[in-house]
């Protein structure tokens, strides 16, 4: 089974990644972790370095867990939803694991929702995981 998860530093992102690791182990699958950046924009250098350091720590964790994995980092100017959906399609994923959080109707309208886009457009199953409150 091929499982795709995004890499986010939020509680929802961490919960989704933990669950993706559990699902990968449970199903003796392969995990693809996608880190999506808006390359070419004003990404703060310190923020990018922090993400990269945590991404490297994740690699150490995945090695220690003994699961099959790949880490990819995209800076193509796409939204995280677009990058996750494209990666899932390219890899013929069986499952996408995403983190979700409660948002107001106005927040969804103004900012859009990566989770909603993934839920509605994915060609495979999607597991939505809530982060700790």
C-alpha cells in the first residue's frame, strides 16, 4: 500500500504524520512525505531552515521506525493541496493522510481549504485526522 502525507509543523500536521506512519507500519506499506513550499516567494530564510531541520529529524525517525519511506520537497509555487494531490497521483497512492482543524465559515471562504480540496479531488481514499487541542 502506498500512503502519502504532507509535512506540516502544526498540531494537525503532526497528528496526520503520526497516523500515516502507523498506517504504513500496519499495512506494511510505503510512505511518501511531501513538504510543499511556495518557492520564489518571500519564504523567510529562518522558517525554511527550521522546516528543513525538522524534515531531517523526520528522516531519522522514519529510519529508526524501520518503514519504507521517501521524503520529497517541492517549491513549485503550488498550494500544498495541489502538491499532495499530484504526488498521490504520480505515485498511484492508495491513501492520503491529512490533518484537519476547525475553521469558521468565513475563514474557509476567505482562505480556502487545502483539506477540502484534497477531500474533494483525491482519486484515492483520504484519511482525515484531527490534531490535539
